[in-house]
């Protein structure tokens, strides 16, 4: 069943107000993870119901309830995993079909990753209260900024619906994301461009399962760039497949290195406008 922050009015509201929906996934909240990454998959609102129908048909045919890429690709999935008894042929077939659906319905894929050690060493504490207290906050802020550039380039002047992977109400991660969205809305003069967002359970939304796959592949590629970690077969397959999209600009992937962070810090210190915005933002909240 399709659900949204508008309940039964999902189809009416989304198709009337939001021509596109951005499904957003973030990784790196676990202290054990070496990198933080945020990914978005933008899907036309008019294509969400066909996506749901096609995804439901795939689930029924192949026998899974929730496609979670890290579990799917694990060499030793948990004993109760829905993928534990799959043979190589079925694994390859389903993964290929998932990638086909992602490329069929997603009109833009965006990812930004940062190496936590670099971020901790280069970005000063005083600056983090503005650009991102946590690594994943900074990554999400960059994804939202990329979407902001995508909209006018594709002549999209109406608000998007933003659907984030589930975070518990009151959790630090959710509060950080809410602040990023509120600041984006504040920048645009409370026009409603960034107020239409919600947190949803991945299992209920094919778009979140698709962006989870995209984010997992991007995370593996980021670890290769940051730590020279070899790509596992599923990551290599996904990376090569997503690179060869019919639209060469379909995927934007930013892997932020030390030199990029150093420039960010330098520009922030030189740019009084940015600091003034955050000071005014904090004053307005207090």
C-alpha cells in the first residue's frame, strides 16, 4: 500500500504540488564506519505508482519483502535473512533487475561522501555548528544543495517531496536533518520548497529501497577512494552499470577529499555572508 505524509490524499497532493520526489538515504551514523555518505534518487511523481507496481511484482516473483543492499551483498547473511538460501543465479538475476528499475524510474542520482578522519582533522569545531555538527549532516547538506542546483537546470520551479529513510523522532540524526531542511527553507524565504518532507520506513517505499542500493554502491566506491579498499563484486557490478547510463549526467557523485575540505574551510573563513546567515539563523531560533 502506498502511504505518504498526506495519508490517503497522497496521489492528489503529490501529483498536484510535487512533480518530483527525492528519496534520501544516509550512512555513516555508526562510529565504526570510516566514511559518511548521503544519496538521493529523484523520481517523477507520476512514475511512483508504476514503480510501486513493478516493484511489487518483483518481490512476489522472487520472494523477498525488503531489499536491503548491505544484507543482500553480505557473504555471510544472518541466519534469518531472506537472502540466505539464494543461489548465485538468483542473486545475479535479482540484482540486475533492481538496477534496471533504478535506472528506469530515477531521473537523477546524487551522492556525496566524506572521510570522517579528514573531516575531524580539518573542519574546526566552530565551523561545524554551521556546516555540519556530524559528518552525515554535512553530506546531506551537500545533497540538498545539489538538488537545489538541479531544479532550475531542469526548469523545475515547484517544490519536491523529500522522503528520508526512517529516523526515530527526537533522535540526534533526525534533529540534524530537520535543521538542514529548515535552514534550506529559510534561505528561500519560506516558499515551501523544503517544508514538504517526511521520514518513512524503507520496507514500505520502493524508492527508499532503490536509493539504499545506490547509496551502498557509492559507499563502497568511497571506501576504495579513501582507504584503498578493493570493491566487492556487487559494488563493482553496480558501479560499472550506473556509470553507463544513457544520460551521462544521470549520476552526480562527489567524493570530498582533504584538499576539498581545506578549500571549504578557507572559503568559509573568507565568506562573511555565510557566517552571517548562520548567526542570524541561530538568533531567530533563540
